[in-house]
């Protein structure tokens, strides 16, 4: 067991409800996933509650759980995790915010506008960087600074800023009037002022005029949310005595990994959407495990993005691509090289297409052990098959202890 390799394949937001369009099946049930299903037949399956009672069902909370960190102890907000991934130096008194480039409807009164798209049409990074740098040059102050990220995802750091603001994730309010979801709390007037001023600056920007001309959605406002302060995570290596890497296109996930002491692996063409470099991620995971690393956290965002967009068919397609281009090649490579290994496959949370946001139900998991296969008597990995086993982890952060158990 000393040479055992471990990989967690996190399929973000893949858990879902039954959908009439799919014959009353969930996307996981409906999708053609021959690789996952063959693994499921010789694996341990069950359910795990990754979101503690009373906490919001965010990817920050859920991925902390999956990596073995109790969110009630370690969670301090989403944005600092993303900031760390971007290499932003944070002090203890910094308050960090996520800053999306979004598409709002165009009513004259800003508060009457509707959230059309939380990602401004998945705006490319090269364009969004120009926009956020231009906005920052006009709006930032000695204490408030803007930092460009990936695609629509950016960061604001407010030195000695006020916390305990009430801020809404933009993906939770799609097609809703924003008036009921504007910032509230001690820093709300400054935050709202930046959002309103950004819309005036972006309306006339050449990049947005060109996007409209091409039929793409304009990034016509910033949206500020996800407040937090820098957390301190215990060393993953000290906890589990495993040298590990994290592979993700999402800054939030990379930030959690970095703070835990995992090495982030960059994959060219990794976007966090269905158009990501799936094969490149699979190859990167195999390369890490073939080398000195004995643990990889491989995060796949596409199904979650499809759910936020309300696109059932694209979510099914994303699941099938992951089965074919990620899980299949990873398992084949590990088998071919003769490694003893354990593989865990699971989502972090539900993201039902019907509600287009995260929910808190327990999620299914699968654990495959190459040297100790068991007959699960189940033909498919999905929300209902996993529940049939009766195996349940009420405290999500304890599942990884079970996974690493010798």
C-alpha cells in the first residue's frame, strides 16, 4: 500500500433532479457513460453531505469538505481563495470580493435592470482583462484595487474594508430584477456606486460595441459578491502524508489547493466550460501521478456551467465527454502502468438545470480500489443508485479520511 496513488475526480454540479425532457431521468442517469458505469460495478458507492446545515451551497464550502476541511472551521469566504490563486498578496485586514463582468438589461434606472448573464457570454480572458483594467483605472482608490482574473471572474481587494455585507451571487438571480439583490451592509454604498459607475464606463467601451456588432453579449456592468478574508488551512501533507497537485481552470479551486499546500498544474486551453481542454486535463493528472505525486485533485467545471445556463442537453453532452475524454484515459493509463490506485468520483453539490443554481442535498460518490474491487451489484453511477447502498457521510469532510484509509 506504500505505493498507492490517489485521485479525486470532482465533476462540479453534475448532480441533478429528474427532468421530463430526459424521460424523467437525471442527466447522470440519461448520459451514456460506459466507463463510469463499468467502474461503478466494482466500486463502493454512497452519499455524502458536503454542505453543512446553515451554510450556503457554494463551491467554496463544498470543495473544502471534499478535501477534508470542515467548512464550519475553515470557511471565511469565496473570494480570498480565488485571490490566492491569482497570486494576490493579502493581509489579515483585507476584505476581498469577487467581481464578475455581467450582462444586465438596459433600463435607464440601474436598479430596474435584470440579470441576463452572469458571465457576459463567457467573455474571453483577453477581452475581459482589458475591460477590468480600464474600469480599475477609473474606479480604484488608494484602498480599493481591481485585479484581473480568468474570463468573467475578477477580484477586488479593499484594504481595511468593512465586512459582513450581504451580497448576492449573480448566477443565483438570472432573469430576475436586481433591485432586491443589490449590496446591503456597511460597505454597500461604495460597492453599489462602483457597480453603477462601471455600467456607464462599459456602455461606451469599444470592446462591447464590437461584441454587440458580432451578436455576442456585452459586459455592461460589474457585479460584486463573494466577500471574505484570507483563511489559513492546515497542510494537506501534514494531515494525510501525501504529496499532491490540483488541476482546475477555476481560480477558487486552485486557491483552496494552494492554501492546502497542493501544487497547481496549469493546462493550456483549460477554461472551466464545455469547451475546455478535457484531454489536456486528463494527461496532466496522469503525468502528476506518474511522477513523484501520489495524490491529484482533478476538478471539472463544465456540467455546473451548463446547469447555470439552464441547458439540459449540453449538460448531458458534458458528462459524456468527461466519461470518454477524462475518466476513461485516466483509468486506462493507471491500469497500463500497473499502479495500485484509488479513484473517487463525485460532484461537490447539486446544480439542477431547473433552478440554475446550487442546492444543498447530499451528493453521490464512488470509490474504486484497483487492488480491492467489490461487487456493488449496481449498473450505474447516479444519484439514486448511490443512495440505495445506505452508506452515508453526514459530515462531508470525513469522506476523504475514508478514501485514504489504508
